[in-house]
């Protein structure tokens, strides 16, 4: 199996775990847990595929990732307490997923004849963060990615480096690996160093 | 008029009623009430049509169902108190809608050259439950279907039986009726017996 | 530059300002502020383009409006206090945006071979109000447009007049100006006169 396919599977599992854990925390039922696992894992890719007008989103064309998500949800349901205990490890796998999905999203743009850097970056960010946004909207939370983490920013940097590498090397595959590495590094360093994006102090009483 | 078309209209009315009632409960204005009635009734089909990449969602191609939803919203606005009183009857009609939409969603998949059981079931469930999910997201509720009812599960069973029947009989129309019957039966029995899906006990203080 | 293009830019800025201000009020970080500015400004158009099945939403095809939104968000971050002080002026520019987007949405429908009045009006309303709906969903608010303002109704009236004008004159451009004028007038008068849509008194204790 190719390295990036392996990373994508790890990422799918990590994203599905995060969806299932949030669902349990919000007291959803089994169907809600499975649904949230799936949407967190494949939601970003589905949004991307809607934007680039594919005949059928890849997540439906190839059921593998939905099946992985369902299996993951089942495992989380069975071993919920273990998962809660090892949240830090999940954060690490989540970073792998973010990096893999960003690289795949950037490459998917090229494959479908989208070359403008602006669009490639947008699609990469959407693939990486869209599933988590949908997850949070469905459980009535303001999406995590808008609040304080260096999360989408890691995707943006990764995708920008992807575009640069692709222009220099004209090699999609190598550029994906570079994108994967940069996104992963930025995200992990941000978690480790506890970096957060700034906010604007709102005026009280408004 | 064909039986399933009649069921679809009954379902549209029932879904529009549920959207309008939720809107009133959340103190939306007339526009909000009408919008929520429409989106609850046709939202699932629109999501399905986006995924299978139709040139225009059927709910826009044929305005009948939106017009029915608007008329339903008007009737709910006028006779709100009556509707609140007869919620149990609405639950019954809602089950008819769920069953009709599931059957239509499953058949729509086949019509658009989607045959993989996994995709057919997904589209059927989305057609049946998508409108209610959108309704709840717009009024800031965690979607009802994720919380405790045997609701999406009825769609999944109905759609699975549809696939089985279609493979055995190779008759879309008959398979739709069977799907309609199974979905309706499962949903009504679940309501009657007060069946709920299980949850995972969350760890407090997390 | 053409008059309507200028109005569209003013509208983009106004919508982006509203997105950025809401984001700051909800204590989102810089990325959240920029994202909300973008989605408020171009979200309605993206939803429209998904429904009419464009190969790529115009907001991605032409990055101008996203870039304007990003620049606007930066200015709001820098001069937040000024913006809070002059909310009334923003309300005025927002009305310009609503009118411009409605006219553009109606015309976009015709350009893509959609002629049914019902669909044209739907797409116009969606272009005008969709961004604000997405903004509010992302920050966990029931969309403003459903609650009490004469806002979507201004779009509906504007789009209906557009259809009438187009049938009489067969001139898309002139009809757009008329649509722009009607939508703007209705919205501004509603703000000035403090007009609100009625609600249905909900039954307590339900």
C-alpha cells in the first residue's frame, strides 16, 4: 500500500474517532454516533466534490472510507473509556488525518483541472477542515477550527507549499508528500507549543 | 393519481407541518415559518440531487412540492392551535412521509445509474431524513434523528429491503412499494412500542 | 466600471463586514473572522451555483470577491471600534449588497437557462440571503433572516418585479436595475419604518 493511502486511512480513523467521541459527549444515540463519525471523516471531501461538480462524491463512489468510519464508530462505542483516556494520542493521529486530507484535497483539485492557486488552497483547506466543521454544526457548537487553534492555518501553509513545489517540480506526487509534511509539522508544533491564533477583543455590552 | 404520488404529497404536507410547527415554537416570523416548512419538506431531496449532480434539483424543476409546502405553512399559521392538539396524528403522517421519501430516494438513485447498494441506501436515508436535519440545524437544535428515535434506522431497513427486492424481482416499482411498507411499518411500530436506540453513557466531568 | 459591478463590490464589502463583526462578537480567532467574512459575502452565490450545477462556483472561478472579503476582514480587525460605532451606516451598505446580490442572482438564473419564475425568485433570494444564513448557522444563531426583519421579502419582491420587467421588456440588464431599485427601496423603507414580519404566538408550556 502506498504511504499516502495509509496516511489517509489513519486520518479517516482519527476523524471518525473524533466524530464518535463528540457524539457520545452530546448524548446522541447509536445512529447519531455512526453518522457523526462518517460525516467528520468524509464530510470535507464531499463538500469539495460538490464544489468541483463531480458526478458522485468520491466518498460514495468508493465506500471504503464510510465503511472504515462505521467500523471505527463501533469500536469507539465498545471501548469508549479507553478512547477518552488517550485523547492526546488521538490528537496526534488527527494531525496525520489533517495533513493527509489537505494533500489529497490539493491533488484532487489538479486532477480535476483546477490550477488557480487560490482555488487549490481553498479546496485543500475544505478537504482538511470541512468534516470537523460539519461535525460541530450538527452538535450545535461553533466550529472548533474557527475558535483558537492553528488548524486551518496549517492546511493553508501546506497547500501553499504544495503549489510552490508543484510549480518548481511539476510532480504532483512529490508535491503531495511535501504538503503532507509541512501541514503535519505546523500542526504538531502548534499543538506542542500551545500556539493559538489571536482574537479581537470585543466591546462589552454590545 | 398513483398511490406513491399520493403518499409523497401526504408526506410533503406532514414534513411541512413539522417544519412550520418548529418554526412557530422557535418564534420565527412568517417568512421563517414558510422557509422552514419548505426546507423540511424538500431539503432531503435537494441534498440527494446535489450529491448525484442533477442539473437542477427536482424540487426546483417541479415547483409542486414547494407550493404544497407554502400552502401547508399558511394553513398551519391560520390553525396553529389545532395542529398542536393533534400532534399524534401528525406523527402518523410524518411516518408516511418518511416511508414515501425513502422509497422515492432509493428509486431516484437507480434512475440516475447509481446501483451500489451502499449508495442507494445512503441516498434513500438522505431523502427521508435530510429535510428534518436541515430544519433542526436552522433552529439551533441537535437534529432529532441523531438523538433517540428509530427513524433513520427505519429508512436503512426499508432501503436495504428495496435493494434485495430489486435484485430478486428486477422491478423498481414493486420494490418501491415494498420499501414504503417496510419503512412505514418499522417506524410506526417503533413509535407505538416506544422503541429507542441505545446511547453510550458519557463520562461526566469531561 | 459598470454601476452594478460597483454595487456588487459595495455589497461584498458590507456583507464581509457583517460576517467579521459577528465573528468578533462570538470571540472567533483571526481565521474564524476571515472565514466568516468570506462565507457571508460569497456563501449565497456558492449555494446558488451548487443548485444550478456550475462546474465551479463563480466565487472560486473569479477570486476577486474572496480577496475583497479577506481585505475587508483585515480592515475590520484593525478598526473594529470604528465599525461598531457606525453600525447604522453598515445597515445601509448591507441593503445595497442585498439588492445587488438579488439582481445578480436573478440574472444568473436566466444566463443558465433557468426561466421558471419560481426558480428565478428562489435563486435570487438564495443569492441575497444565503450568505447571512450560513454566517448565523456557523456561530450558532437562528438565522437573522428568519426572525423578524423585512429582508428576504425585499428580495422576493425585487425578484418578482425582475421577472415582470423581463417579460415586458425582454432586457436582462434593465430588469436587473429595476430589481436592484425595488429590493433596495423595500429594504431601506422597512429599516426606516421599523417594519417587521408578524409571528404566530406560540402556545406556552409545550
